[in-house]
């Protein structure tokens, strides 16, 4: 993983909220670490040797089941106006790393705040309305998720989504829209931060994790 010095200097500005740094940089680091435990990394031992799997039968069964569910989950994602289907199989490792990386970073952030004591203050998001600058005040926990999503901030038309999905069906990375929404809707921590109603699009009642507590939340073989 290579990070440019300018990128790191922006994250070390005096007074910068920890939630912003953990949401962006922490999630990226967690994403890369998580690849050691995706469907390819899982086949290697601690020395990187292929074929010496460390999983027992129970772990393998649960892992394989959750991977199938990740594939199905992303394969069913849609964007209004777009018709191309997401390939949940070729993108599964990146998708798993997105979800797990975000969860690791968020838990690390909460541990940091517990160690140093207390919640960070929120921030008002400046929005231009006529001659006035105003906007919502977001909590530190909300800003963590906004910071993560900002890494993938982009504008897509349905036609652009279709073109990207159809022209490169073997790409392991999904268009940014699906990467952000597809991962966050599986994290109860995100839903809690924004008080998403249970059963809403971003807070479905069934969530899928491959690693971390909750891998058995969805029952069945």
C-alpha cells in the first residue's frame, strides 16, 4: 500500500478530528489488511504459503456461506435508471475488504476515544443557500462515515454505471456508488450513527459480515 506524502500531511493537520482520519485512512488500511482474509488470502498460511490452510471445518463452512451471501448481496444491487447487473463474484474480495476494513477502522476509532476520554465534537457542514452559508451539524461518529465515503466521492449517471459494468466485466472493483452503499448497508454501526429506520434501504434487517461479530446473524446453510 503506497500513500503519497501530501495525502498524509492533509490527515495530520493540527486540530483535525480523529474520526475524519480513521474514517478515511483507517478504512483504507483496514481494507488492505483484510485482503489477507479474503477468498484468496485465506488459502495461505502465516508465511504466505499456498495450500496450508489454517481454517477448521466449522470456520470454512461459515466463511464459504458468508462469501456466497456477499456475492448475492452485491449481485442484487441496482441503481435507478441503470440496467447492467453487478458481478458479485469477480468483485467479492474487494467488497469483503471494504466491509471489513470499515468495521475495523470504526472499532479502532471507538477504542481510541475510550482511551483518551469522551466523544469528539461535531462539525457544521457548510452549504451555500442564497447569500447564507449553513448546513447540518454532524456528530463525530457521523463524520467518520462521511470521511470514508468522501474517498469515493463521484458523480455517476445511470448510463455511466452501465458502461463501466458492461465494458469491464472482469474488474475486481465496482463503481464507487456500489462500493459505498453496498458496504455501509451491512454495518449496523453506520445505521446507528444516522438513525436509519430499520428495514430501510441503508438499514436492511439482514446484514452480512464475513469477519467480525454478526457472521451468524443470517441463519441458514
